C-alpha cells in the first residue's frame, strides 16, 4: 500500500495539468497475489467499503482514477481487478478475464463492462486480456471510445522484454475497433523481476502518439477525441 503516496503525487500533477483520467498499472496496490507469500493479506474487499477507505486520500474533484488491486470476492475468491474511483466513490470494478498465460491464484472475471465519466465512455482490460480480440470489441460495441490497459509486465529477466508484443496488441485493438488504447505499465527492477515498461498511447488509426522511455517512471499525457 506504499503506492498510495506515489499515486497521490500523480493525482496532484493531473489536477494541475487539467487531466481528467489517470490510469495506473496492474495491481499497483499490494502487488500481484501470484507472487505474494500470503495472498489474502493484500486482498481488498469492495462491498464492505474497505477499498473506498484505502483510496480516500486519492479522492479528487477533477481526476478519475483507474487503480489496480487484488480483490477479495465472494466465497473468499481472489480476482485481479481494477477499480474506477470517481470523486471519492468506487463507481465500478473490472475483473481480469485471463489471469495468466500459465497458472494463477486469481479467478477469471466474466464481465466486460464499460464506464462513463463526463462525456467519455471507456473500457478497461488488464494486461494479458489485451491479447484477446473479444473484450475490446464488446466494449466498443457498448460505446467505448478509449480502452485503458492496466499492465504489470514485471517478469524474470529472460522473459522481461515484452514491449514489442504489447505495442502489437495495442495497435491491433485500436485499429480493429477505431478506439484509443492507453496502456499503463510498471518499469524498473524489483528483486528478480524486470520490466522495460510498455506504457504508451495509440490512436484509433494505430499510431503510437506517446510512449515511455525504457526503465523510466513517467506520466504520459494525451488528449483523446470522444
């Protein structure tokens, strides 16, 4: 939960810059449960209001936050989720549909919702989900003009360079659905895990209009057409 202070800094930056939506990486709160020694210790219940309490310091009148976390769901099941936090309230949650290429402690989600903030209708997918055509297509059919991709590509060094594959997926989803694709990824090293960082913004024509430098912390800003 140390990430709260970092996210708060970004929210303040966004407020100053007039940015309306801030997308954070996958599982930015607590990290990925697949690598946690006690996964349920980092899991957060939404229905009880605990998530809203944790996110309270990030409440903003002008900035809506997309924040990745491990969700404690019904019957104690764990989900890799992203919450939409708007003016101090969690207005919706997306659960990752494809938790991992290999084995995962997370259960798969089964819904492909869209969210509307102001004049913008958008969808969310989490990391591996972006490799599949269906989620973005379903969300676009419901009116989404932007797809936010919350990612955590921290991997063992021999598998760490996935920027090219991430870009290919983002361009495919953008051109298939004529939508903006905005990816937020982690970058750097944490123990045995490495991420080059694949954060970037692709327009509906498939053009990469913003991207982060390798291993660099950055706030990418883009104005999207709605």
